[in-house]
């Protein structure tokens, strides 16, 4: 973090990425950041006012309409595979599998027993 702050500080004095790299090399005795990284740090500091990393957005949530379509599909045909259901609904089969396991808290055998 000290090295990033040093780059921002020196850039604010000189407005030259090349000069910042030279000063960085003499002060820290190691290879300086690439010029694009220095420019990115400066832009981030000007926009946000912080050198912190942005939080990850994480995995996208499955829409309730998709969950309902998957539920309806398996209620009509309980012996269907997740690959076939995915192909019919134009949804990746891994999404179908995750919805069955996580959102509906069941597997195909649970759906079979609930239909009987």
C-alpha cells in the first residue's frame, strides 16, 4: 500500500509516469509498476478517492421466473434429466441442477415421491 501511495504522490508532483517509475526504482530498489498500472491507480484515486480493491459482485442470482419454469418442467415429467430439461428450457443444465438442489431443496427422487 505504501508503494501505491508513493506512486500517486509522485505523479501528483510530476505528472509523468516515466519519472514516477524512475523515482520508484531508486527508492524501493525493485522493478516499478507498469505505466498502465500507475495510470490506473491515478485514475482510481481521482474517481473514488481510495486505493482500495472493489468488492466482488459474486455469483448472479437465479431469477424467480427461471426457478418456476424449472419447477413446472419437473412436475410434468419427473424422470427427465437435468440435461434434457436444460435443453428444453434453453437454460444451462448446471443451472437446472443448482436450482433443483439449492432453491427447490430437492432432487428428482424427492419430486417423484411428492407426486405419488
